C-alpha cells in the first residue's frame, strides 16, 4: 500500500546516502522553491509603488536592496532553515504539524477520544531533550494549557488562522505570479494593446493551471525542477551581468547602514514600502510544509547552495541596473523585465511564465494537503480527496477546493488588474502565516524541546518583531487590497470553527447518551435478543461504551447478528500509523456474547482506502485477537476499556504469524473505466479457513470457527444518521451555528468514508435526532 511506502520513506530519512540527499535536493527545487524563486518578478515594482522616489544619490534603491538582503537572510535562512525545520512532526511540517506536535506533548486536543494506547504508537513518541522536572516551567506551562479550555481554544484558533491564511496564499499567489510574468508583454507592445492582452492572457493560463490539477503533479513533475533550475540560472546570470556592466560596487549596499539611511530619509514612505519588500520571502513557509516529501538536509542544501545565492544575485543585479537608470519610465514601475537585456526578454518571458506556473502549482498542492490534514482532525468539512500518485506518498487533489480556488483566483485577477493591490493582499497573508508559526514555535521550544524560557522569548521577540513590523506595513493597506486575505480568513475560519464545534457537540452527546456495558451484562447469557447469522458492523465514534444508535436499533428490531463489532475509525495526532499498529481490538462482555470493539487508527496523512482489503483486515485482526488468548470479560466499568484491556494487532499484510489462511476466488467481469473504455476487472473474494494448531485452545477454536462462518454468510453495516438541533432556550448564536451552519455543511459535505465504503445492499441506516 502507499501508506507503507510513505512510512518506509520517512523512516529511512536518517540513513540517506549523499546521492539520495542530492537527488531530493534537486527535486525540491520544483516542489518547494518555485514560489520564492519567482518573487523577483514583482518585489521592486511593489516596493517603489509607494512613491518613495529614486534620487540621484541612490539611497532609496540601496536601502531597498539592503532590506531585501537582510530579510532573505534572517527569515528564510536563519529562522526556517536553521530553526523551524527542526520542529518536524515525524518528518512532516507545516502549521498543523506544529499543532499536532503540541497535542502529543500536552493534552490540548479538544476531541476527547484519545486513549492511553495511542501514546504507545511508534510515531507518538515525544522527542524532547530529557524529562522535565515537575516544577519546571515546561511542566507548569503544560499543566496550565491542560487545565484551561480557553487556552486550548486559543491555540486551536491560532492554528486554524494560520491554515486559513495558507488558503489565502493559495488564492493570491497564483494570481500575482502569473500576472507579473505576463506583464512582461508591456515592453513589446503599445499600452493600448497591452491592457487587452494582460488580463485575458493571465486568466487563460490560470484556468489551464487549475484544469491540470486533476492529473496530479506526478504526471508533469519531472519538468518542474529543470524549469526552476533554468529560471534561477537566468536571474542569477542576468544579475551578474547587470552588476559587472552597470555598477560593480552595488555590493556595498548589503551593509545594514543603508537600511537606517533609507528609513531615515523616507520615513513613513519607507515604512509603507516594507509591504513590498515582504514579498521577497513569499514561499518561505513552503520549506517547512515540504518536509513530508523531502528531508531536512535536502531542503537546506537546495536553499543554501542554489536558491539563496541566485535570489541575492538577482536582486543585486536589478538594483545595479536601477542605480544607473534614474529615468525609468513611470508606466513600467521598476518592473523586472526593464533590467533584462532587450535581446533576452522574449526567452526570459517564456521561462518566467513557466516558473510562475510551477510556483503556483506548489502552493495549490500545499493548500490541498493542509485542508486534508484539517479534515482528518475534524477541523474542516469532509471533502473528496483523490490520490493522484500510486508511488509518491502525499500527492492529493481535492476537486471542490480546486474549482473554488480557481474562481477566487480569477476574481482577484480580474478585479484588481494591478500587481500593487495583489501584492498588498498576498503580503498580509504571508506575514500572518509566519507570525502564527513564530507563536507556535515559541510554545514548542518550551513544551516539546524543554529549552530555557529565555530562548523561546528571545525567538518570538526577535522574529516576531521583524514580522510584526512587516505586518503593520501590510495591514495599513487594508483598503488597498489587503482586505482580501482578511475576508477569506474570516469565511474559512467561520466554516472551520462551526464544523469543529458541531463535531465536538455531537461527540459529547454520544458520550453522554451511551449505554453502559452493565446494561448488556444484565440481560444474561442469551441477551434476550434473536441472533441472526453473519457479522454486524456498528459504526460509532465512541472508543468505549455502547452507542445510543445500537440501543435504538435493538429497541425497534429486537435482533442482531451472530457476531457484532463496534467499529470506530478515528484519526490520531500523528502523520502516520504503522500497519502493524493500526487495529486496536477488545471484547465487549463475556466471550460467549461474541461482541467485539475494534478501533482503527489513522494518522492525518494516512490513506484510508475504501476497498475490500479493509473488511479482510478487520476480520483478520479479530481472528488474531481471539487466538492471542485475550479472553475473559471486560469489567462493567466503561473506563476499563479506555485503558489497557484492548490488544494491538496488525493487518493481514504485516509480519505477524499467520492465524488464518486464505483462498481466493477470482471472478472476471466486464467493467468500465473513467475514460469509458471497456476493461476487464477482477473481483476478489477471500475465504478464511481456521488453521489446525495444537496451540489454540478449544474455546478459541470454536470462537474462530464461528467468526469464519459468520464471515462467509456476509457482513451487514449498521450506520447512524444523526440530525442535530439545539435545545429550547439556547442562545441565538448557538442556534445559528448548529441549526443552520453545521447542518448546512453536513448536508453538503462528503459522507464519512465508512458510509461510502459500505455496500448499499448490505447497509442499514439508523436515524436519530440529537438535541445539544
């Protein structure tokens, strides 16, 4: 399965050869660095759009170059490459990865379905520099977060806000990159003709870009790294040419002295220009988010050896050209193509458009990935997730989000038609994500790394001050385009909060109304119900107790199956769960009841395939549990189920001893592919046979035979359909959130994977009304 491949790839990152590291570094150019590499297209143009002037003394252009250089050095290089990349979550990065890391080190997750057994997962291990003393600041801060729900909500909202701003970047970055690349046509045609070509050309490219997303990056991914390499070579070569031809002494502007001179001379105009300078670090967060596909070392090598030097040379070259051209025509606004030699403009224009497409592609796929993470952790409505590669783990496509991003991106392009307004909007979104990362990192330094509090305070004060300065320069332009990411964040944050709140209330209702196991035990050995042949799977979100839908079911239909399984599919705050640790199986009541509880655990990056393999693995895991001898009866106390009374077993594909053997019956039937071509499909039917083994006692053998007989009869799926309404007397805000917001999202979102994978002919829905 892809899951196992991805886990093996991640687990082997520490043993990579130099050849593998260099190969990953090369591949990361197209996936991670496409966004930041295209920033020279619009940084100077947006910076000088604030009318800060361009005097003969060159103080302005030197000051801007110095600011760009030190911003590139301090934020992407120092903060992300040397510090933030170390805060990976078992090889995964990004805003939500930081949040899940905190959830494991402190109990700050708001969904109360965590179990002690989850902490024994291989990837749940807590990476820290030692055990914190009980009275240490780390321990006290952890206790403070765990004991105050308000602080937990603030932490969650902070992570969701960063996620919303990433979505905003996914809307704005393709627009400004493609529009800036196409704007090079202004030097090759009249101004009257240019305005009729620029916007339509950008829109056509954007539509094509989003239309190709369904094929996945693996189909065209082999072109991405060469395109970015050629682009970086072009801008660095042109930069070197401009430096030696126009102003070899431009390197002196790298001194921070020119920063102070620039701010002293331009004052408010210089402060406002920081919003344009900020655009030179768009894409820095992609280095951290790209950890799931590459290693820390490969990302560091690619940035320090190629990306960073190329960008510095490009900005120095543009500054050298502008320092000798004080009569740059106003309509060109210090555009990138003005500094390109005239004979090279058309080839560079083509490469720039391709590089802009690559940069946009990386942020779009990154948006898909982070939305999938949020959906897995119940912070975003369920959406259709298509895995576009059977070999490369993590490449996904979400159709609904793709078309929504396209519409929003086209609206921004057509509505603004100006890189200045787009830059203002993009800058605020980018710096907001960075501020969220800085805040979460300071908590990670104390709780997860258990470092001195002064280190965390120094980190957030130093980098937070830099980013706060950029944020202030961006937010002041609220009515000049910066309102777009704020509006997008408000809408998406409202959707996420309503969905999470509704999910939480639904789970709380299930917990409060669950039936105690003592009720089941009081019915006696016969349970008082008719038992029919087969296996009944009762889907529930509870990890203990008997769900209310089951009691509702047997009240109206006093019969259930020969073998009953309470199935809970849940996500845990780790990127991946190994196949041998996926199933957690326990017994509900005495052995004679033939009632089991099976908890199936997935990480937020795991692939949950809706196929027959899951049913086979489920039955196999119960069979392994039976043979393992975990018999007896669970206590009537529901809390015992939350503890160690459940057994971890692997799927049939793991290396555990074979407990049941299989026979396959292959039927050949005529199917139809997505391209409407007739193909031959094979449908597998797996038969389980109880092995003859003297190690299995008589009771276990009988139980195994009964399980296999029930499996041969068939599996019935008992699914709950809940409808939520608030109680009378509730506040108007709660009524809006539940009755309208959550119910609207539930009706228009994708069904849970357990419902979609269940055969329609074998499914039975039990409806319930929840009053919360």
